[in-house]
C-alpha cells in the first residue's frame, strides 16, 4: 500500500537561500531512491519561509529505508539550526 506524507517546515527568513539549497540536494537524491513515487517541494505562497514536502512512497518499507539515507540525515543535521519550529510530519494511506 502506498504511503503518503506531507512534511511542514518553517525556516527563519535569514536562512531561506541556504534552506532552498539544502532542499535541492535532498529532493534530487531522494527522487533516485527505489520506491520513491513523488517527492516535491512546495513553498507556501502566503508565508515566507514555510515549505511543504509532498511525498508518495511505494510502501512503508521504502520510506523506512529513506529515513536512514545519508542525504536525509545530512539535511536534518544541516537544517536544524535554521528552523523556527519543529517539523510537522503527517503520514497516511489513501482512502478514496
């Protein structure tokens, strides 16, 4: 069963350029992973510094493997000092 994820990030406005660079590397490498069906970065149109990652994984197992990948671990490490608040992550399965 496919796993759908939306992750919400709120970055300090002083770090927007750096945040986008980190996201670019993360998205580029994640899209290469087996089981990654969608991995898109969206910037909120009304809230500067707010980004959404919209993810679709072939299975929970594929996403679990993603969680151990170096590019994700590096993103988490490098972005942590730039975030205004904790990242919110929503995971679910399509109903209809």
